[in-house]
């Protein structure tokens, strides 16, 4: 059995589906989890799916992924635009990293056009709502082989 694909989500995404559906869609994070699990299963992987509102906890999980994961899918949410600490953790990872966003940050406010995470990501999937996660898992499964 291969190592799992870690799918980590950052702050406020626990509230997904409850506001701004025109930007983020109507699906909840539990719906997203189900999509990720199904796509990973079809590619022979399991998923470790977690969300945190805390930067340090996300960093702990990224460090854990060094030994425990085949690849990482990360939606850093707001931390993507601010966190050098998460970038530093990703640089030490040594496994493929797929950055993932529900919306397309490049088409939004100027402050969203840069993410630190992108500097360490193998690739980015954004703008497809919950399907961004599915596509990111697909990419991660391909990279993990
Ligand atoms: O599009 C994305 O996935 C983002 O990572 C979402 C972040 C935002 O800061 C990034 O620029 C792009 C915001 C997450 C807010 O969480 C939500 C909570 C409830 C409903 C919708 C989103």
C-alpha cells in the first residue's frame, strides 16, 4: 500500500459552504473530503484530510508529511499570502506539493495575486471550486508514482 496523499486546508475553510457561495461554491468541506477520497481511491491512494485555523498546526502536519505522505495537496487559504513559515516548511518537504484554491486568486484583489506557497509548489490548481481539490489530488497521485 503506498503512503497516503495528505490534503491540508487552512483557516476558515471549516466554514466552507456557509458564505460567499458565488466565490467558493455551495459545497462544504465534508463534500470536498468525499471528492478527494473518491478520486484518490480511483488512483490507488488513501487520503489524510485535515483542516486547521492555526498556522503552527499546519506546519506540524507539513513536517509530519515528510515521512508519512506520498504527496501533499495544500489549500493554505489566507496563509498562502502571508506565511513565510509555511513556505519554509514546504521547502524542507521533499515530496510533490500541489497548491490548491477554490477560487482563482489571480483574478481577484491584488493582495491575492502572490502566494508564498507557490514558490515551493510543484504546480497550482485554482478556480474550479471543489473540483480544484479533485484535480489537485489527481495531479498529486500522478506525481507520487
Ligand atoms: O480560493 C481559495 O481556496 C482561497 O485559498 C480561499 C481563502 C482566500 O484567502 C484565498 O485567497 C483563496 C479564503 C478562505 C475563506 O474560507 C471560507 C469560509 C467560508 C466560506 C468560504 C470560504
